[in-house]
């Protein structure tokens, strides 16, 4: 029977706004006293009443906090640590025991009716904070997250503060990592999940959907490589591990060579976070296991006898400058063309959820609409009113998407979208298009 330890995340909670306002007021008064006023030669008479203290109003503190966050978002300054990007909300931390070891899980919200949970799985070299906080902290994502429970899964030993595994510890295989997820789904009472995975996390979620298709309603897979490494690639990675530190070994997997040369601030920021936030021995074990993965056993229907592929709607995402572009194109050729969308994002590099969170959020909204969730999406750039889902889909295609056949076996096909009569849902979407945005 699965066991679980639950605790509140105390270190990630920001300082209360009232306390921030009080500290700011005290600091302002201290500066005024030291700069603008001379020191008194004698103490004030004891019967003189103290000067009135300016009251701290909650909205004053909130305004200051909002201004600081706005300046941070618009100034282009990268966060010093992933905790600065933790979205607001009551996040709870859990350690869930599975048949293959303990999993660290962070939850926000509670299951809402028959709606699926949004479950994320990060890439190797990252954890849920470094991989997904910029994406989920995007203001447009709040319209989505209020409808769903959010579940971030950290691979064993990859979360902040994880203990180092003992010498000789056998790290779970990629199949076993996928086999841990049913315990998480069942333990928290999720009816099903919509998965968002990046790199190694995308591979794990795809394997999970192949093993347990009834638990997965949809998948958003970024930078997925469905193929195992050959002997040459395996030997090259081993040699690289002997001559480089683990952060320098992992960075080329996350960023392209062009990014590492031109976008040095982002790369240096993540090199520092990988160095300081993740246990290096644990990361090396995860990295070795990912490089030992096997091919995902899936093929498009009609190509082989008893072909097996993902049954749920899938959105494949890759940056136009990503090192995983070839693998994502290969994955697209293995999926059912009637429920797969291939999104190639311009100017996004290896991690689109970091460099283009707004565009990815918009695409995710349309993906959920096609599955029958979030029937009306409010677009801040329009008049402000809700836009019907079918019109919103057409708007997405005309504004941010151009049809292309880059690497597709089947070519481009049009998307059909029908509204359902239900109040919350939309009809099924048949989509076999590739999008460049």
C-alpha cells in the first residue's frame, strides 16, 4: 500500500505583504533620519507625545509588490533562483511511496469533478521549479490553472534539498519511472491527467500513456526524443562525462550551440542553478539512465503489424533552434495524424516554456479547448470579452500559426472544430497540422 508524508512548503512562501510594507516603512524612515535630519543634541522631553506613525495599508504593500514584479518581468533580468518564480497559491509538498521508490510531488488545488489533473514532468538537469515555474507563473496561465489541480512530479533525487543516494543505489529505469505515476494518480484521487513533459519528462509521460492509456486524456510533449541512443552516442556521452562536470555535460542537452554562444545570460543562469540546486551524484544517475533508454515502442497505424501508438490527443512542441528538433520530427511520424498537432516555435530555442511562455500558454489553451475544456477563453489583447472556442481556434491559426509540412510524412491538413451543446465543453477536434509560430 502506498504511503505518503505531507508537509507545508514553508521556505517557498514569500514574506507577508503587511510585513513587507512595515519593513519598507521602517527602512524609509531610517533613511530619512540619516540623510535629511541632524542628530539631536539632547533627548526629547519625556512628556512630548511620539510622532504619529503612518499606517501600513495592505493595498500600499500590494502595490509596491506588484510594481517590483512588473519591473522584474519587463526588465529582462533573470531570476537568481527558481524560488523567485513560484506562482502564488497554496502549494503542498508530498513524498509518495511507489513500488520503485519515493517520489517528490508538489500539488496545488484539489480534484475538480471529473476534470483531469495537469501533471508535469521535468527534463534531466532540471526540477519542477527550474523547468516549469516561468511557464506557470505567466499571468495568462492563471485562467487555466483555476480550472484544474496542478501536480508537479520531481524525478527521484532531483528536487531541491534531496538527500544524496547511497553508494550502489540502483536508479529506476525509464520504464520504472513511468510505472511510478499510477501510484501518484490513484493516491490523490485523480480521474485522469493531462501531462506536460519536457525532454526526459516527455519520454516518461509518453511511456506512461502507452502503458496506462485510460489514465491519460492528453499530452503536451516538448523536446521528446522517442529513440534510444546508439553505441556511438552512448560512448560519446560517457567520454563527455569523464572530461566535463555534470552541469556542462547536461547544458548541451537543454540548449543549442547557438543559444550557448548568443544567449549566455540564460545559459549561465541555468548552469548556476544546476550547480547549486541539484545533487550532482543524483543528477548523474538520472542522466545515465536517460541515455540508456530504449526506443518508445510505438508506430503509426498501418505502418506495421499490430502497431501501437498514443491514443490520446498529443501536442508536440519544439523550438526552431532546439537540439531535440530531429527527435520531435521523428516522434511526429510515429503518432496518429488525426489527433496530433506539431508546434514549432520561432525564436524559442531549446526550452520554449522559458523563452516563450506566453505563446506556449496560448497554444495550451487551444489544446484544452479541443479536448472539451475551457469552452470560452478570454483574450486580453482583444475587446476583453470571452471568445467562442471555434472562433478562437480560427484566430489562433490566422494570427500565430502558418501551415507547414516541415518533416511531416502526411503533410499539412486543416483543423476541424465543432462546438458541443454542453455548457463547459467543446466538440472533438480532428487536427493533423504542423504549426510554425
